[in-house]
């Protein structure tokens, strides 16, 4: 991209410093929140987060941050990933905290799959938990077959979700609006009912899932580095981080490709898109299959990690919870999805008080966000083909 | 007339009880500019919609360059080289000028999943080249728009949006451009400026045919080679602007419609 | 398969179909006047049933023992309360969102449904457990061979069908119905004709919600059990029914309701392997129907102008 008029923002000498500071701070904050045990500590930390966000907005720091992100996005994304890995190793023996990190990452990954559909192509999918579950059940069934290497099982989790999507393609591409919504809603209910009555898949009791293994390394055994024993969840957290990073990269590339542009065009105006040669069918099929495959892969790893799955974890309400992540974060917003996934997973776990109330809480939260901030907590930046845009102009 | 590019043969379009196009036949020559006029609701937009595959025709045939394209899908019509603008502007408002124009160039810029997501060398080449191309095209309409290729279209005033919409239609190098009331929502001066721009673009690209639907008769008079007048879906007159303007039935249709 | 069993399935199908149709007409009415889907419909229904149940508890507590009086009290409280709730949701949540994208309204009302459901589960006394709904109707039954026709189901079906008929009359024969149809057809024109738009919308939501509450009470009286989750599944089925019938059309909703019940019954009766798959079967057919008729069996008139 030689002659593109990309200039660095006038205001910042180091157009990444603010971003980098925030990433490191977020890492420390995440560590503190994960390790906090008393309710007062958690509440204090939450209050701190709210105060920090308000302050950032008031002082204009948020704008500077935004500029940094447009100017040095790739660099900052890498730093964020590195911080995540460091966080996982710092937590090394905190069993429960690592489980939460890994769960957040897998929900985040799943929500990116949904985001291709909701956020990019503008298609509703109310069976997210079903495709996630399809991956988990695939892992459970294939786990009993020792001949299948677990890494392949992950891919096959996506494959099965993809195959299950095939019969839905015709109704999905032919219907629009509410009529399309009913297709995935019906599928979600169908899937869960099927699991409940099917004895081979364990019925309502569900199935055990064999752990992940990689190059002969069993993920359910604790890694020991230099005589220091860590929680076995370190394995899963690292793999979940790798998966999330990979999918994140894929999403960025998708967004900055012709296919991504076509998805946006189809979402914004199907008729006009068709008049300029965009195949609406092909675009929707791509979004539906890609999204569901991502859901399936993350579900497979999730199943292996929690080692026991049942139909009750893949209900319509769970699908709605995933949709909540997408909406809270902001349609099409990747970083928004990450923050929202953390909120949705961590909040009820850290405030045991809320555990019981979480569906109520999140449903009200989503209603409020949709009413007062329909673009989500971190709205999607304007799409662009370029990782570093001319900032501020 | 020169060689025929487009032909409507007895096109009928009904919406329930409403007959929007009633046995409408017409021809358009290569490199011709045809004005399609008529009172509100006379079927002008509907004839564009039938032609571009948005609505199926109830009866009749459409031929483009000798090929039968009756009821072809919108995409096939685009691939044959027919593009349009819309009466009510239909740009993707949150997207940048550049992105909007690229939507018009799908024929060249699509590619496989592989080249879009994995091995992206070719994609980057396409982006570079098309950025330059788009900026030049926009620049021929308005220099200052060309400096703002990364800004969202939603922030632009109406006339600029019309220009972007026309650029989106022209970027693929089409053979037939359909303009549906390009001057809607513009002042007199802006309209004429827009027409100059269109004529300039046409002068560069050889052989572009245009059908223009317009209520601003000054525009029609100035730029069209020939006019067709519709009233209640029927063709009631055809000829140069001077001829149709003098036609008694045409005057009647316009007065009667008020 | 003998006659008795077939008759049993048939009777069951008619009862379910009536219930589903009562829920589906609500979806269709709301869509008609506002072009929105109010997904919380099923949970509002559940709330209405709980109101009815609470009314019964109250009547018991003050010593009213006659089942008919109790039934009347339950119906008045439940239908009236639900109608009010429906109108309130329309006024404060749905009407303000009229201009929002379709997906947003759908999602907000979905989330509202979740909130209602969770609120009942958490805050109704012992709300997470099923409640024994009283059998207020006579429990006589006529035996015809192996088929026993329960008096209560006959009464319920007749009452339900009567209500659907009544609703049809209201929509087609009264001034209110005329206003509702006018608004559904063209809001602007209806306003110009002097119709109080907001009032018509609120009335429609009240009527639709009240009718759904009736379905909830029917459900309670027939199965003698209610729980906080009953609205979700009834709402999903009612929504599917309204969609496969074709939105915006009363007959479509009724057709869809009976069709869905028919599918469940056929699934239960005919699937060779296991009747447990009846819902899987019914929803699979719904998906197939959407592929075949993407805008429902009785399509609405599309008005997507270009
Ligand atoms: N999708 C549709 N459904 C029903 N009727 C339609 C539809 N589109 C157009 N019509 C009707 O067809 C007739 C012709 O409409 P059309 O939009 O083609 O007129 P027009 O000549 O473009 O008018 P205007 O100058 O107002 O744009 C009108 O009576 C209109 O109401
Ligand atoms: Mg028109």
C-alpha cells in the first residue's frame, strides 16, 4: 500500500503508548479481579472499573485510546495477546481463576462466530448454544474412540456443527426477518429435545468427555515447569487463548476482505447489494457456515475442558446468553465481544450473590443497552480495509 | 437509431389489481441517452425494477444486446453490464465512500475464501489498484470528495451521496446506466452540475447508454437524445423532447395528473 | 391401531391446537398493528396463569369454595391482569421502539421474556417448583370403548373455540376491529381518518395478551400443573404457529396452531421408534415448511417498495 495517504496522527508522538498502558492495566486488573475473594474486594474493583471508564471519557483519554488503536492496531493486538499469556502463567496454580479465563475465552470465541452472522451479515441465529453443543457432543463421542487425535476432534466439532447447518441453509436463505428467526429457534429447541430423548447420547444425564491431548500430552495432568506444579487448567487456558487469537485474526481478515464488505452490504441493503452483483445467497451461506463452525470448535474444546456435558447446558436461554454477549459488546465489535464475554462469565462467578440472578440481570442489562446504547459498550469502529487508518481525520 | 442495445417487448407488470406497466415496448440504441418521463405513479421506476430483476414481469420480454434477459436475477443483470441508481438513495450509510464504491465493482473483486482470508497478496494488490481507480473516478466528480475516501457516506449531503451512487454504478465500466430521478432533493444548480459531471464521464468512456428518469424537464431537454412518455403504465408518446413536449396527449396526462 | 386410540389422539390434538391457536393469534395481532414481534408473549401468558393461580389461592383463603365461582374469579383476574400487563408493555417498551430495527425489538422482547420468567422463578414464593393447579371443571368422563372423553377437555375446547370465534367477530364486525384493521393496513391513513392510534395499539395488545392468558389457564386446568417455564415453550410454539401460518393473518395463526398440534400428535402416534421424538418431528417440519413457504402458508402482502 505504497501511495496511500496514511499519515501518523498529529497529536501523539508514540501512537501506541496509551493503548499499551490500558492493555497492561487491564491485565493487572483482570488478575486482581480473578484473585479477589471477598465480596467487598470484588465490589471495590467493579467500582474502580466504572470510575476509570468515566474518567477516561471525561478527560478525553478515551479518544486518545481510540486514535492509538487506529494507528497501531496490529501492534496493540499482539501486546494484548502477550499480556493474556502472561496472565495465564501468573495465575498458574489458581485453579478456578484459570477455569474462568478459559471459559471467558471460549465464550468470546463462540461469540465471534455469532458475530459473523449478527454483526457482519445481519442474520439472526438463536441456536448458538445448539451449535456450540454440537461441538461438545462431538468431542464426547469421539473421545471414546482412541484412534481420533483430539486436535482433529476439535476440527470435527466444527465440522459436525457445519454439517448440522446444511439442512438449515435452504430455509435460512429463503426467509427474511422474523421468518428467518423461527428457523434457528426451531432448530435450537429441536436439538435440545433430541439430546434429551436420545439414549445413545446419554439422555438428560449427558455424557463424559475425554480430555484434550496434544503430542501425547494429557491436558488433564498438571504441567510442571522447573519443579513448579501448575493447575492443569493452564493447558486449557493456553489452548483457548490460541484458539481465540486465531479466530480473532480470522475475523479481522474477514472484515477486511471483499467477503466482509459483501456481508456488510447484504446487512445494510440486500436489494442494492444484489443489483451490484453480490450474491446474497452465497454471502449468507458463508456467514452461517463459518459462524457455526467456529461455534462448534469452541464448543468441542469447552466440552473437553469441563469434561461433562448435558443437554441442560445448551438450551434456548444459553443461546440467548451468547446473543447477549454479541449485543452487549456491540454488533460486529470484536473487542466489545471480549469485554462482554468477560462480564457475562465473570460477574456471576465473582459475585456469588448474583449467580442465582444472572439470567435476570443480563436480560435487563441487554434491554438497557439496546434502549440507550444500541451500538454496545465498545461500538464497532468503521470498517476499513486497512489495519492502520489515517487517524483523527 | 443506431444498433439496438436494449429492447422491451410488450412488458406487463401488475401488482395485485394495479397495472404498473401496460404493454410497454421500447428500444434503446447504443450510446443513446433516453429520457423516461411521465407523471407520478406512471411506471417509470417499475420499468427499472423489472429490468434489473427486482420484480418479475407479468408478461413480455426484455432483450439486452440480443440476449433474452427477461426475469433474470439482479446479479445476472449486473453481470450483463446494466447498473442503476435508486430514486431513494440506497447507499450503505455507515460505510466509507471507498467501501460503497467497491460494492459496485463486485464483478472484478470477489475471489475465493482462500484468497480473501489466507493468502492475501492478490487481495492487497486489488485494494491498492481499486483505491486509486475509485479515487480518480470520484475526483472527476468532485476533487474534495476524493480526499475523503475514508469518511462515512452518512455524513455527506444529498448531492454528494448522489455522486457516490453514480460512481458506484460506473466503477465497473457498465454498458447501460439507469438513473432514477438523480436530481431528487437537489437545487437547480446542483442538478445541472451533476449532469455536466455525468456527461463528462460519458465522454471519456465510449459507448455508455443511459436511461434517465427525471421530473426536471430542463435536464431532460438538455441531455437526452430521445424521450418516452409513460402514463398509467402505457407509452403515450415518443420522440425528441421538443416533439413530446408539444404532444397534446402528453400535456393532457401531466395536467390530468395534477 | 384401534378407533379408541385414534379418537384419543384426535381429541388431544384439538385441545392442543386450540391452545396454540390462542397464543398464535396474539403474535399475529401485534404484528398486524405494529409490524413487531413481541417475543415476551409466552412469558406474559405464564405470568397471567400465575395471576390466576394466585387469585385461586386468595379465593380459597377467604373461603369461596364453589368451583364455578372460583373459576370465574380466576379468569377475571388472570385475563384482566394480563391484558393490563400486555398494554403496559406495549406502551412503555414496544411503542417507543417502533422505529428501531426489527432485530432490536425482537431481542428486547426476548430479553423481557427472560426477565419475566426469571422474576417469577426467583420472586414468586417457591417459584422454581411446579405448582398444582386446581381442577375446577367437572371430572366426569364418557367412556366410548377404549376412548374416554373427559368433560373438562370438552368444556375447554368449546370455550377456547368460542373465544377464537368471538375474537374473529370483534376483529371483523365491531368498530374496534375496524380500527385495528385500519391501523394494520395503513397507519398514516388510519390516523388521518381520526383513529386514535395509540389507543388502538394498546387495545390490541390488551386483547392479544388476555386471549393468551386464557390459553395459560386452559393449560393449567387440563394438566393441573403450572410452572415458570411453561410460557417459554408455549410462546415458542405460538410464534412458530403464527409464522408458518403467515404473519398478520388471523386465519393463518389458527391454521398454524392446529397444524403444529397435528404434527405433535402425528409424531406421537406414528413415529415407529419413539413418541418422545414428537417435538423433534414437529419442529423439523416447521423448518421444512419455512424452506417451502418462506413467508408462511397464507403470505402477508409484501410492501417492500424499491
Ligand atoms: N411493490 C409494489 N407493490 C404494489 N404496487 C406498486 C409497487 N411498486 C409500484 N407500485 C405501483 O405501481 C405504479 C407505478 O409505480 P412507479 O413507482 O413505477 O411510478 P413512478 O413512475 O416511478 O412514479 P414516481 O414519479 O412517483 O417515482 C404505482 O401505482 C405504484 O403504486
Ligand atoms: Mg419512481
